[in-house]
């Protein structure tokens, strides 16, 4: 389950980390620029873009997850028979 959470959240997390790293460098080189005003819309744009780019991969991941889930449910129901 933990690995699955990393696979789902990984692309957006990495993209947002790199965006924040870049904004931190910009804030150090241009102290007169208000990075918070630029950063929030940029983070939203990068996060949505990362999810949209990773969506085809996530569809396959969710398909595999659902198939596994149905097999597990079937196993649990079979195990509950007396």
C-alpha cells in the first residue's frame, strides 16, 4: 500500500519539489521579487500539469489495482465460508 501511494503521488510531488527549489533560487537571486505571488499560481499550474501528464500511467496503475482488489475481495468472501 505504501509503495502504491508513492507511485500515485510521485510525479506531482517531484514536479512541485523542483518548482519550489527553483522558486527558492529565484528568491535568493532576485530579493525584490515577491516569490509568494508568483509561486502559488505556478505551483497550481505545475501540479495540475504533472497529474495530466502522468494520467495515462495512473490509469494502468488503477486498472491493476482494481483487478487485484476484486481478487482480494473474492478471497476474503471465500475464506468466510463455514
